[in-house]
């Protein structure tokens, strides 16, 4: 069996410092089952050593390689060329939106990381707290039910802080002060009950109420965090908290 | 090969046509209809001011707004109001945490009702 070979032109966003942005075009022979990040790496290795991009793990865990592929936010390490191009076609690769561009495809995510830290988003949490889907026992061998039931079992939390949701969010484009889907999801994950600091961050004009329910964050999230649903759930929590305070039953802070 | 480009405008980034989903379209149309209805409200109050200028001025005004162009404009107001109100129901429900995973289906159902309502109004307004 011979490997399938496609010729694809990569239209890559370039920008260094204050200079005007431009696109460079690179024609590559690729396998359609390679990932977009593989092509970017090959461009760097064989065509242009000055191309700056960010990556680390190559398996959707580190969240470093988020870019816009044909105007849609993708983790390039798990986006096959087949899914975004055709043989003889063109693929546009651009940096994430709503973050300052440092160089080419690399953006400054410092604000997002600092905000995630400020809301104390935990890196791991008990398996029991994770909304894992129940695995159906289709083959009669693998057990149904949650993956593990040991009370001390922990897992990495779903959000990998890749920033795709922030890039896709239309509100983050128009309102710089908006807390954004990732941070609001991180607050919802912990709940605001009994946490006045988190509640104050979420229940304000640049918190949950700034969202205009476009659900673009949920559409691009590579990690099934569903920030859109979490923001709406956080609204429900915020409304409940306000009602409780109205009747003198909330926390006093 | 290298091609110069300009940074896209914020409006273009906001809309990101055509790469957005149903939720974004619902939001964009909601915003558009809201602006339209707000402008209409001011126009409405401004034009009704003629009531204060006596019966003959108001009769002249009424004969003006009976023109087909005004009927069409009124229909546009009805369409905007129907869409904005019905999508508002969806936004209220999801904001209370209700049926958020079904926001797409809810959009299409309410959009369908708004479309049927608009059609009903069109038949009533343009055939009478």
C-alpha cells in the first residue's frame, strides 16, 4: 500500500514586532493524515527558521499549539490536514485572536494564565467530582460506569488553558475587561457558594453578565469543558445567591 | 511568496463570517434587531409629536404613513420585534440554566415561530 500524498499550500500569518503583518506561502507535500502542527514544524525545519510558533506535547494535553486554521480555532496537534484542506488546496494558519501577537503564530497568554491562577483553578481534582461520561459495556468485557471509583483517585482537570475559547469569543474581541469563558468556567467548576471572592468576580458586569450566549467557546473547546454551559450555570448560581442574600440567607461577606 | 496584509477590522473579527455557529448568529441578529427597535422607538415618539400640532397636521401625517413604504417599514418592525422577543425567551431560559445543551434546537424552533408570525403579519398587512 502506498502512502497517500497531498500537495497543500500553507498560507501562514507572519508578524515581527511592530512591522506590518503579511502572509507567507509554503507549498508542501504532506500525508493528509498528518496534523497541521506537523506541517508547521516542517516549514520551520526546511523552509524558514525564523517562523515562531508554540507547541509542546503533541497530544492535546499542554494546550500550547492553539492557532486559527482557516479562521477556526484548533489545537493544531490533533487537527488532521485532511479535516481542513483538500489535495491541491490551501490552508490558512493564523495566531489566536484576542491575545497580543508576540511573533508570527505565538501570542501572549499571560493575562489568561494570571486570571486562572487568581481564581485558583485546580490542576487536578477527585475523579468523583468530574462529570465523566458513563462508559457503556458494549463488548461485554469493559465495565460500565465511571472509570474508577476509588475515593482518592485524582485526574487532570479538563481545561488545558489553551485559550481557544477566548479567541473564539466575540465579546472578548469587543470588551477587553471581560473575564472570558475559560476563567468563568474555572469559577463554575469550583462553585461560588461560600466563596465571596469568586462570586464577586463572576457576578459583575465583566463577569457572567457580559456573555451574550454565542456559544462559540463551546464550539471550539478541544477538551469538552463546555464553557458556554458553565457560564449559564454560573448565572443560575449567581441569581440563586442574590435571592438568598435578598432574604438574608447568604454569606455575610 | 509573501503577501502583505492588514489586520482585519474588529467588526470583521467579531462576525468572523462565515465561520460562526447558530449561537453567534442568534446573538448578532438579536443585537441588530435591538438597535433597529431602539431607533424605531425614538422615531415613533418623534413622529407622534405631531399630535401636539393639531388635527390637520396629524391627518397629513397619517395619510403619509399609509403609503406602502411605511407599511413595509412597519412590517420590518414587527419582524424585528418578533425575533427579538422570541429569542429573548431563549436567552432568559438559558441564563437560568434551563435547556442550555438544547440552545440550538430552541433557536430554530423560536426562529421558525418568528418566521411564521412574520409571514402571517405580511399576509394581513399587505393584502388588507
